[in-house]
C-alpha cells in the first residue's frame, strides 16, 4: 500500500523527515573493464576493494575469468617502522585523504581508459608529508591494469629512506588454501587456490619504466596491518613465511629512495590475471613490454644508430650537479636535445639547431632540479634516441 494512502499529507511529511538519511559516500571510484579483467580504483589509497569494517567489502576487487580474487588492496609508503602512510583493514579511519576525486583522463597510447585521483597522508596518525597522484589505465583485451603512482614530498624536510609499495589481501577460491610465489623475471607476486575452487591466478608486478631504477626491496605473502609490520614487509627482502597454504596477504615494495622537499618519485605496478602459472607470468611480461622504451614501442623499425644518430651515456651518471651529454651525427642535420622528467614533461632544451656531422658534447647544469630519474632525448630528422640520467642530492 502506498504511504500517501495510509497517512495525511502533513503526517507523511513528518514521517519522511524523521527517516534516517543515507550518508554521502566518503570516496569516489572508477571501474576498469577490459573484457578480460575488472578492477575498481578509489581516491583514498584503496585498490580493487576494501573491507567496510563490518561484514562486507566495498568495490569489485580484481576480477579475472569472471571471478574476483582480491579482498582488499592498498597503496602504502613507509619511512620507518613508526611512520607508514596507508594501511589495510583501517576503514573508516583511512589514512589517505582525498585531494582530487577519481576522474576520467586521456589514456596513454595503446590504452583505452584511464582514471586519475590525488590524495595525501594528512589523515594518517603521524603524517609524513606526502601527496600521491594515482593514475590507472587499461586497454581492451588486456589481462592487466596499470597502477601508476607519483609520490611527492610536500613537507619541509629531506626524507631519506622512503619505501613505496602495494599490499593485497588475496582471497582466491578457498582463501584459507591459497599458495603464493614470486617470479623474479617479471617482479610478479602471485597467488592461486590449491583446491581448484577458483582455478585462476592473480598477482601484482612491479614495473620498471624505461630508464628508471626502481629496485625491489620487500616481497612477502604474510603482510599484517600496522606501521611496524608494513615497514618490515616493504623493506625486509624476499620472505616466503611458512610456505604452506593459507590466507595470503602479499606486499610488494621498492626502495629506499630519498626525497627532497618538493621532489617526487614514481612507482608503477600492474595487477595481472592468468588462467595458469605460465599464463600469468606471460601476461606480466606483456605489461612490462609497454614500458621497455620511452613511449610506445614500435617493432621492426630502424634504430637511431642505423640512421646515423647516436646519443651516448651521460657522464657522470648518476650526477649531482652537472653532467655532459655527447652525441654523434653521420651527416649534418637539425637536432633537438631535451631533458624530460619522470612524467615525460620537457623541462630543458639543451640544443635546438642544425649541427654538423661528427661528435658533439653538451653540458647540462642540473643544480636547480630535484633528485630523480630524467631522460635525455635527442631528436634528429625522423629518428630519436634517449638515455636515462639519475640526479642525486
């Protein structure tokens, strides 16, 4: 029976006002769907899904083969055993505070959808002073989703020994009978159900973009919440724990990195699925391949050296203030030598003119640039060559 048939209008209005009003969502999310995998991302550092603190999870998780394998995922950054921003099982007291909600952005080449969100650690009990730009992207038919993070030091302090990583509580089929392994050829942490209730494999790979120096520092299937346990997982090397089936909570971290005030560090991961152990490793290799050159790789095209253009390794590299770049031209032609930052933005133009055939040397004074990995790019005619440069402070 309709309410307005049961009560006079004024009484109905009073009843409606007295009804509890649903709380507005405290986060925004975006759902990637490649046709092969589905993966939900949030603006609070959660990845895939997260436990609501009561009896269920929020989010799709990471779905492969029509079955979800992820109970909760989270992005974490640690400075010490007492200072880690991000955690899991911490809802509603989530440590990452939204700065910019999830929004759709233009995806990179070869991808079809991308989302971006920005959050900081102002909600953590002891904030380090970090702001994170999270960009996730996926392509139709891909068996993986890329999670690309840029961590910026917004404090006034030099942060020495930062570790960056992701933690994933995997629930594959019978979650109490999950096994875990690590493939060092792809930096893939992966899990499967030994009972066969869910026959698929799920995992996270650390991706090293072209020219980057991201080094794995911690891999473990037995992560636990809390700063001390998370920092141990991020920095404690490769640990197999007891090696028997159980509830796998895997952590994958890299570092240590130093961040001056205003400096940033990029970390890239891929959430990957596969129908078998061989397939998930092959799929992780696919995720790596896109990052193996500066920009989309094109097969069977002549190299810069084949076309008479050679950009040599910078010296010194790593550098602290200045470094010298040298290049060789087989014939006179217009050249443009630039420096790109970790996000691919052009920050310096060193040469933009026609140069004669032969060897050339150019000095880059990098005093005003923060520590990090940069890319020297030489464009000459229809070809280009690139070399990574690491700045230390």
